[in-house]
C-alpha cells in the first residue's frame, strides 16, 4: 500500500481544487450548456429579467405568467430591478460571478462548523459543487436555481 505524506496530500488537494475551479472558468468562457439551460434562459429567464428592468414590478407581476417561468420572481427582481441588468451578456456575467461566491460561502460555513486541522480539505470539499453540471449551467446561463 502506498502511503502519501500529509504535505503531499495538501498539494494534491490544492491542485485538484485549482483544476476544478479552472474547469468552471473554462465552462464560462466556452458557454457550457447542460441540457436545455441555454434554451430556458433565452425563452423564459432573460425576458423576465429584462422586463423587470424596464417596467414597474407590479406591472410585470400582473403578466408574469407570460414568461413561462415556474419559479418565484425573486431572482428576476434581484437581477432586473435591484442590480438593474437589462441585457443577456450582463445577466450571464453577473450570474457567473455571483455563483463563484457560493462555494466560498460554503467553505466559511464549513470552517465555522467543522473544527478541522487542515482547511485545504474544506476548500476541496466546498469546490466540489463546481463539478455539478446543474450548478454550472445555472451559473453560466443566469438561471434561477443558484439565487
């Protein structure tokens, strides 16, 4: 049996965490699409966000059903009204950037709850979410799941 020293384990976990994060960045750059994420974003999510950015909230809510969204409009209101995003490129960029914070917040929670000697294990564990195709597509295309 091969025994790996702790320093080597840390280097391996740092390397794997970096690979995972870089793969997420490449997913953003190459418009990674899992399932129908792009179609859903273009047909439902983006039009709702853009409409919220242009009109009063109550007016959009009256006709919210027309977007075919099956989620609560909080995501659309945050992006359209609060962040005042009115185009697809900005929606994608903002969503990709904000979704990066999710694993970091998860790391902080783990660090607070788990008293572990080496934080690198917690970093690695929290970065695993970047491997989820569902998380990645939602982040890259600005869908509602990560909000």
